[in-house]
């Protein structure tokens, strides 16, 4: 019995190579929810959706008939993809809602921040106009967790949480791409 480290509910379908003609040949294939005393017989074409994050479940080992093959197709959203989406939504909204209020003056050493990191365009896309760069940036960015490790009158040094590397941003860059906080993400 286990729970899934997914970010949303689970969807699955169970199929048999013999299809409906194989019903009754292969047997003993079950989706079990032991804490609830629920057993779902898995025959060709059975569809089930459940919240695998909170509903402990398991499956019984099937008795496969000669010439048959059993297949389960499972789909859910990975939890880490959901966290990236939440972080992006939080940071994008924070950048939009500050209405020109500068971030640089609010920075403190060891403060947790998110900064928008842009993917470099491939060589065949270069050179780009200012508008093309803006459009590229809207589609090809992510928000990275970092700590403030250095401050001067005109620059902030950030240490990236995942790699430990440092980046230096100007006051203008901080005001345009940095969001304070990420504890809730």
C-alpha cells in the first residue's frame, strides 16, 4: 500500500491484449484501497480516477492467461511541476502588482528571493529586436530561488539555492526581475 508523490489526482485505464475477448481468461487483477475495504476488478477498459496523494492504494498481482498481456496507463501531474507552476504564478503576480515600487531598497542580507532567469535564444534566432527579445523572455524564463549574500549602493549579489553559484544584479535588474520571499512555495 502506498500514496503517490503527485501534484494532482490520478487517472488510469487498464487494458488487455485480448481485449473484451480475454474477459474471464486473465484474472486476479485488482486496484485495492485497503483502508476502505474497496477492491476494484480491473478488466479490459476499466477507467479509475482517485487522489493518490491521500488515498493509500495498491494493486494485486494478476494471473495472466497465455497469449494475453495486461497494461495500465497512468497519468497525473508531477508534484515538482506543480510547485514550479505555483512559484511562477506567485512571482509573476508579485512583479505585476508592485506598481513601480522598487525592490532594491528592501533587500537585506540572507533574505530569500526569487529572480527571473531567461533562457538564451539559440544562435539561429539572433540578432533579435527589442520586441523579439521581450517576446522570447515571456515564453522562456523561470523563477529561481536565491539568497541575498552581498549588497552595495548599486548592486546585489545573489547565491542560487540549487547550485550555490552567485550572480550579480544591478539596481535596475533587481527592480525588474527580483521578488522578495519564497517561504510559502
